[in-house]
């Protein structure tokens, strides 16, 4: 029997801890944080309005109107999404969930949506944290969530060029399991790896665990195949690089399901790593750690892992009480390990080689985080993250002003912590985590103004509204402010050509939010 996803939070129903286990975990967490309650709440049951449209008989094997499936596909995975679903609120439940098992079936679903004027929401793993998968229908007659998860195969491997053709609905583990049979890996590990999919990564320009080098999926994509709502196939040529005008792949990368549905892509793969060296480095201050990271990347060293965690965040994740750099090199990069260590020492870093010294604890907390957030919701703890990127010259000012804006908006107990997730020669990606006592039942209203202040502070300090979480609907206000207007006009024209009735993801990236 296939496993069912939880209708509100992370993972599957069979992974949900019992009430007793939850109470015990909540008591421990509340003691550690100094807020939250061992009095855990249970999720409200699913009760949806009936679908607004009838499924054509010809699509009965391809789509469902089952309430559980509609509830699962009614939202993504932001804090707002999780609390809304936890409290039984599904304002955008789709009228149907389509699960095409082939491109032909997908085309039949799209043709139905076009005929019946239904909004189409491409759905990969539903891990969007920016309101990207809510099946908002706008002025249309209804909405259909198009779940690509049955398209999950590695179709072909070109061992000579080290590339693989993979279907868009393959989630991280399924994709890696098939590649590993050939001794290969995509080595693209976002924190949402377990559930997110290749198509979702491409559509959102996701970033993986590589802290330097090929961090965004963009760097790993060789060609993309997608279909438009009108049934046209958009397939780019497989090339290692090309200067032939604007790139068709670049136009799809980050299009967030608004132009076409990605069905498969050729991606660059590599042999599984054989050699690794890693270290935990503690610094006298976050600023000293930033200086060391900057020097490492500007020296041309390419650590696979290079996450600088603030002392406050390290303490919250049981990874010690100092500013901590989790540093790791793989294969050819290992040659740079000693130079990177010297660089850290020059800025006062205390180096401990291997998995100890806080790295292992932090990594463990990182992997558990998606599950932990469900516990936080049940125990009355507000927990959300947001991220940006900024040039090195503006980094210290941004971290200070954004942290200050969030602390002020929190107004009472709670914390905002920071880490650098990705580093470039000219800048870095700071990632913020907010934990605070939740106003139970009013969580969305509580988080909204905090998020607004954070977004404003990010833009005022010279950052982008997102380095890798995407725009969706939640970031529209800031995205609209940061993109040049002639570019927006060009995109509106592209959208009008490819999706003239505005069926694909109304309000995401363009149009009425
Ligand atoms: C706990 C957690 C950790 C996360 N960690 C990371 C991280 O480390 N790095 C990172 O980049 N992001 C991260 N995210 C955000 C999220 O995982 C990414 O945006 C991811 O790329 C979404 O993939 P998905 O398959 O779940 O797509 P979905 O959430 O299903 O969809 C995301 C967007 O892409 C569109 N889309 C999906 N599939 C297709 C397709 N085949 N064709 C066209 N459009 C499509 C959707 O319509 C939507 O607009 C995290 C999220 C959570 C909840």
C-alpha cells in the first residue's frame, strides 16, 4: 500500500509521532528554548467544500477528487501553510489533483484545463515556502493541482559526457537511488531533498548543499523539456555551453510554473565522491568567521561545505556556544583543505578536524529541522526561516539591520539567528531563523508583520528578497520592487504568448497576486 503524505506538515502519516512522544519532545524543547508548551495540540480534521467542477470520465484514472489528496495539494510548506492546514483552513483546495504518468496524460490534463478554464498549478514535492503551489484560481472557474510525482524515472545516462536524462517528478532520494546504480550522483542536496523534485528545483532555481561552485540547480542543467498549456513542446538542445543568444533554459529556470510544465531535463552528474576532509572551526566572532569565509572563496578554494553558523544558532541546535564554521572538501577540492584551515587560523579560528566539534550536532539538527517544525506548531512555537544574498561590503550591515528589524517586530521573547549558507567571491547568502512564542490560533496574523519588516529590511540593506527560496506569491511585493520594469514588461509579453488565458499559477511571479 502506498504511503500517504500528512495533510498539514512534513513527511508521511506513518512518521507522525504519537501524542505521548510529542508531549515528551515538546517538554524538552520548551525547557531548552525557554518558551513553548508541553500542552500539544492535535491537527484539525480535513473538511473541504465540494469540488466546483466535475472530472471528465476520460481522466478518471489520471486525476482524483479525493479530499485527502485535495487537502495535501492545497498548500506548500511555509510556516503559514503549515499552521493554516493544522487548523483545518484550506482556502485554496484544488477541485482535482491530476497525477499524470506520461507526457501524453499531462497534455490531456492541460487540454481539459484549457477547455474548462481551470487554473493549473504544477506540483513537485509541495515544499514551496513562498506560496508557490497553492492552487489559486483567480478569475478562472476552478483549479487543478498537477502533481508530477509519477514521472520519476532516470530515463537515460550518457556516461561519456556525464549527464543524465531525468523526469521532472523525481524527488531527491528516488533520483539518487537510480543514479547510484551507475555509480553516479547529481549531488544536489537542498534541505528539502527528501520530498522536493527535479522539476521543482528547476522551476524555483533551488540551491543545494554545495556552499561554493555549483550551488544553484542552474549550474547542473544541460537542457530542459517542458510543455505549454497549449500543448507545444519546449525542448532545448543538449549543450555543455552556448552563446547562441538568450538561453531557452534560463527562461524556464525560475519560471515557477508560470510559463510551462517541466517534464524532464538532462542534468550534469558526477561520480560519487571518494575522498573527503572536513573540520569544525570556532571563531571569536561571527565577523571573524565572515572574513575567513570571504578569504577562502576569494582565494579560489572550493569547499563543498562552508556554512558559518552564528553562536546563537549553534547554541539552539546543541552545536556548542561559539560562532561555528562547518567546513568540508571533496575529491579534487581536498587539495585546498590545508590552505583553508590556515586561512581560518589567521582569523582566530580553532580548528577541529573530522566530524566532531559541533559539526555533527549541527548537521543532525539541519536534517531533523523539517520534522521539528511540525512539533513547534503543535506546541505553540512560531518557527520560520528566510534568506537573501548580498555583496561582502554590505553583508555586516544587512545582518545587523535585518536581525534588528525582526527583533523589534517580535517585541518580546523570541530569537532571530543567522548563518551563511552559500559563499561567492563577491558575496554570501545569509539565512535567518526566527523562533518565538506563538499566539496560538493567530499565528498567521502574528507572522505577517514580522515577515513584512524582514523583507523591507532585506531590500533596504541591498539584498535580494530570495537567494533560493523563490518568489511565489509571498515575495511578490519585494520582487516587483527589485526587478527592472522593462524586464517585467518583457516577461508579461512572454506569459501572454505562452499562456494567453493565464491558467498557469495565477499570481505567481506576475499578474494579480
Ligand atoms: C524544510 C525545507 C527546506 C528547504 N530547503 C531548501 C534548500 O536547501 N534549498 C532550496 O533551494 N530550497 C529549499 N526549500 C524550498 C523548496 O524545497 C524549493 O523551492 C524546491 O525547489 C521546491 O521543489 P518542489 O519539488 O517541492 O516544488 P513545489 O514546491 O511543488 O513547487 C515549487 C514551484 O515550482 C513549480 N513547479 C514544481 N514542479 C514544476 C514542474 N515540473 N514544472 C513547472 N513548474 C513546477 C510550482 O508550481 C511552484 O511554483 C526548502 C523548503 C522546506 C520546506
